[in-house]
C-alpha cells in the first residue's frame, strides 16, 4: 500500500495535472480490463483453501493453472482486437495505442493475481508479500525512470509491464520450487468444470464490482470535464488502497472460515466479531486522518493544481469505512460457497450508483461522483451483513 501511494504520487508529479487527468480516465478502463481478466481466480482461492493438506490439492492446482492460461490468452487477444473500436467509442482515439499495449499488460497482471490467490488459499502469506512487494517496487522504479526520459502515458504502461513480468517470475518460481514439486497427483479427478461453474457467479460479481468502482470515473469522463476526472482520480487512487489494511488482516484470518461446523460455530462467530472490532479501531483512526490532514498533505506534496481532489477525498471517507467491513463479509460468504447470493446483493448498489452518478455528476462533478460511490455501497454492506449473521448464528 505505501508503494502504491508513492507510485501514484510520482506519476501525478511527473505527468503534471493535464496528463494526470488523461491517465486517470485511461487507468479506469485499464482497471476494468484487469477485473474481467480475473475470471476464475477467486474460485481458485476457495478450492485451494478447501483442499489444502488433502491428496486432491495437486489436481486443483493443475486444473486452476490450465483455466488461468486459457483465460489469459482469450483476454489478451480480445483486448488487442477491440483496442481501436473501444478508443473511438469513448471519443478518445488517442487511447488506441495504449489499449494495444494493455493487451500485453492485462494478461500478465491476471497471472500475478493468480499466484497471489493460490498462496492466499494455501495460507502462505509471505509469498504473497514477496510477489506484491516486487510488483509495486518495480512499478515505482520503472515508471519513474521512464517518465524522466519520456513524459507520456506509454512510459507508465511499459513500466508496469516490466514490473508485473518480474512479479510473475517471483510467483511462479516460489510456487513451483516450494510447493508444486512436493505434491503428488493421486487420482485423475478433474476440477476444471467445478472451477469454471463456480467462477461464473464470481465473474458476475467482478463485473458488478467493476461497474460499482469504475463507472463513476467513466461517467465523469462522459458527463463532465477531464479536469474533474483527474481531481476524482487522485482521491480515488488514495482511498481504494486503504482497505488493503483490511485485506491484509483477512489474508491471515479468513481462510479458517472455509469450514464452519456445528461444533466450531460459536468459536468462529466470536473470532469474526473480534476481527471486525480490530478493523473498526483501525479505520476510525484512518478516517479521522483523512478528514483532518488531507488538504494539508495534498497541497504540500502536489501543489494547488490538485486542490480539487481534497473535497472528493474527504467525502470518500465514507467509502473507506464501508468497504473495509465489506472485505470480511465478502470473503466469509465466498468461503461458504455463497458467491451467487453476494452477486444478487451487489445489484442493488450498482443500480443506485449509476442513478446517483447520472443525477449528481453534471452539477457537482468530482464531488458528486464521490458522494454516489460512498452512498451506493451501503445496501451491499447491509445485505451481506444479514447473510453473514445467518451463517454465524
């Protein structure tokens, strides 16, 4: 998370406000592509966690890897083919070369996320850390180095490609050397169809999540000025990574919720509420820091050109709090095989988000988008909380 924040600080600083506005809009579409390419990864986490320390783990890993390779190839070709029509369709034809480069970047990013998911399911978090640290450290180094020579968006994308290749190599080497070679395939049971079927509702959730998290930036590009996109983009890049504190806690705690029985239900319920209590204490401090210090630090580090990001960032404090709790609810539901129900719950927030953006962005710009995003996640939080309470009780 600190490396991510530093990365965006230097990109904004080196690009300047005008190119940062362009990057914010392009990065929104790039994020959508990455989310689509993640098809199957969350299903992999669930099945690896369920079959960890069982004779069928090798089967799960083999079939999940085959599914990942197929998805990577499909999305790489698909993104390349639609690059020019997509750029023209969003009235930014100069994005076409960037989308073509993204056809290389996106599949490799999904491969990196696959290894992170496997290690998450295996509950070997230190390898997840090695991969993530490699990815963001070299994103920072490569992007800054290239931007000092050529100040354009392609420099950032090429820097990202170099970083994710290194991260994929770290993930692949660690997985093969320390885990895969120690496993034997004891049967011919195949999990490809199961992984694919369970991936479908999770894929729908990813699409819904994409709409919920990126439609605000896209609608700003459609209904407002690119300066508003840049103002909102900086605020959003800060707040979207803050819940990774919750993800870090969840990585170390939530895999145990894959197996809830009548005998351990009371203990699991107590553990879950303790985790939520810890998260609450942390994010009350985080929220207070955003509200009190955001203006000072943005003006100090980036200058008055970025002052328009202050109020959207403060409004998005609500999003930070809400989503920090959603992280734990989502993972518990996924481990309990309730991804389909979670997909249904998300639809209410999607509709609310689109309606609020349509009503508020034309008049309030970045502030309207920030308010819409913050409020729209509340139904999703409450519905997921209701389902989790039913499981734990």
